[in-house]
C-alpha cells in the first residue's frame, strides 16, 4: 500500500540507484516560517542514493513540480552518518530571484 506508493514516488523522482535499495521515509516534520508559510519536510534514510543526487538542481526543481503547485523545494542534509536527507517543501511558491535593475544616469 503506502510503502509501494512511496517507492513509486522516489523512482519517478530519479532517486533510486539501479540494483540498489530504495530510500526509506523515516519521519515527517511540519513547521511554520517567520513569514507564516507552512513547511513540510520528508526525512528519508538514503543508504544507497548519494546526497548529491538528492540535491541536484534539476532534480530539486522537479520536486517543486511533483509536489506542487506553488511550493518551494529545498534539500537538507539531516544526518550524514545515518544517511538521512530531507526534502523540505514550503508553501508560497518557488523562490523568485529578483532582477537588479541597472540605473543609468
């Protein structure tokens, strides 16, 4: 049931190394940011999938679409020794980078 669904999700997100074990969800954390946005962090034990795969920028953007709409995704190293990594989702949409306008005299 639920475990199979999570396996499907991590596979679709490209977080399974061929021939290796699937990352296992260990914990869910919920919080509220200073500006009132909700955060939801999924903590995974990732014995066989390296952190750099989780944190890859293209994959991080994929998390925003997969878990969205209107969420920002961040990858958080929780515990290197235990091989715990988090996908932190924050409401309010992806973080926008504001362009700095050049002022000409």
